[in-house]
């Protein structure tokens, strides 16, 4: 199956700093990537939809100036958490959408990035 | 709004036991339904899906049937293995985005 990687897998930063998380589709191109956030024992919550070459679409309640998304190529989307605070500590997961033949429409997920803000 | 509810875990079973993880949904339209599995240290993987009522998705011995009348998509397996230990997520989609349940942790012991 298609492989999606995320980097870093975990990061610890001080409050007020910015953190960039990369999401790459390794063996396929993805015009659409998604960013999710997962709190402990909670479901994945969609934060934004990232489309290559255009601005991301954010879900209600997600601050676009806080969570900057760049989808500059068909294999890379980045999420930057700006001026991070402890409440931003979470597990961030990306997925890449594949549209194929036979009405195939599937998302492939990265392994996630654990962000801890001190 | 649209949502997915799945049974709370953890679910602890012995090897070869029968597994059921309940999932029900609320949706305004006619969603596609999915089960994803997350093994330790890995990303979510699609386990099976069903796109319309009465469809049965199956993979790796797991099955789930799309029941419109009960708005359910329960996951079953007749005989679990230790390697099935993971977190299982039920999800629905009415278009592009996926809406997930909270996940159910399955632990299988030998």
C-alpha cells in the first residue's frame, strides 16, 4: 500500500516557539492531504484540508494563523504550530488522499507526531 | 451533527476468542463506513469499508456489515490472534473528510 511518513515523530519545545511538522507521501502523489489532531483517548479531529498549490481549508474552531499549512508539492505538506503553548500539546496525524480507478478514494495515514510544549 | 460512537475499551481477549466491537453512527446523508486499525507505533491503516446499505466489508478475517436500519457497522472476527492487538477506529465519510469514533483498544493474550 501507499506509504505516508511524518517528521519528526516526536518533538518537545518551549512555550512560544514554532514547530514544523512534515508529511510526505513516499511512493505516490497526493493533491489532497489532511491534518488531524488526537487527544488522549479521544477520536481524531480534522483540523484542515490541504490542497496542493492552494490555501488550506480549516475546520471551524481551528485558528489558521496558529496552524500554518503549506502544501507546496504533490508529495509534501507541512504544518507549523506557531507560538506554541502547552495547550497545543497533542498528537498530530496527517493523511494523503488517493483517487484512483474504479472509484477508488482512499486516505493513507502517517504514523503521527507527538508534540509536547513545556 | 454527523458522528460515530464506538464501544469503550479496552477489550481484553484470549487468543481464538470471538471479537465484536460495536459501532453506531449518526449522519444526515448516506455515508460510507470504515474500520481503521492502528498497530503500535504505526499509522492508521484501512481495515475494511462499506459504501452502501447491506454491504459487507471484510479483510484479514474481520467483517462488518453496513446496517442502515440500525445505523451500525459492528466489527467482528471469529478467532482473534495476538497480532490483532491494536486500536480500532470506526469512521464515516459523507464526501472527503473522515469522522472518527474514539477508538477501541484490543489486547489479545496467548
